[in-house]
C-alpha cells in the first residue's frame, strides 16, 4: 500500500485541494484532507479516505502541528503533507522542521515561499533571473496609486502585495474611468 497524503485545505482553497485529491487518488494514493471548514464538493470526493475539519489548524500553529502530528502517527507509513493554497504553504514552510519529524514535507523552504507569495519580492526575484514578467508597481498608499493610475497600460490586474491586504473598493474608485480592470483580493 502506498503512503497516505495529508492534503491541507484552508478556507478558500477547497477547489485547489480537490484537484490535488483527484490527482493523488487516481494514482492510488490514500488521501486524508484536513480542512478549516466543511465543503460539500470536496467532502464528496470518493478519493478521500478521511475528511477532518479543524478550524484552528492555521490560526493556532502549535495546535495545528499537534493535530497533524497525531494524524501522521496513526498511519503505518510516513505520510506526505501537501499544502494547496497560500496560507497552507506559509504554514508548512514556516513549520517545516517540526512537521518534518512526522511527514515527508513537500514544500520549498519558508523564505522562498514568502518570496513567491509576496508580489513585490517575487517581482525582484523575477528581475534577478531575467524572467519575463508584467510591469509591477507597488504604491504605498492611495495617493501613490492615483499618481500612477494614468500611466498604467490597460487592461490591468491589480492584486494586493499579500493576499490578505484588501482595499479593492478604494482601488476601484480611483481607476473606475479606465477601459478595463480586474481587482483580485
């Protein structure tokens, strides 16, 4: 029997988790999902051997590590732990050493995860290695955004520097007269 994969599914990451679950399941890998909440479509997958709801596994890292290590210790073979969304990747990267005592950790080092998820830091990394990436601006406040809004080439995709930054309403107010805009939060 193949080792189990523990798939992490934070709130908002359920569809990514479902894709991972299906891919692993088709290869005959048993899958346990640890999720912050209920998701009917994810829970309905016939590839999942166990669905565990743990709302605080990310918010309380010591608790999350303890819960996940308990799950791992119940397996006959050392399981893999697979993050499927940004918050999960940050958690696994940040606590990689502790989780590595119980899991095969499938994650780059924490500093690289942070760099890849921070739009500004990623832009610097991309430039360092001459990766072709779209123009990136990092206004520090709404006045700086107003100053660059007229110089942007539309259509534009605007994203907060970090996923949890917010502020979409103010951005839309500044650039609503433009041809095309997509704001992700």
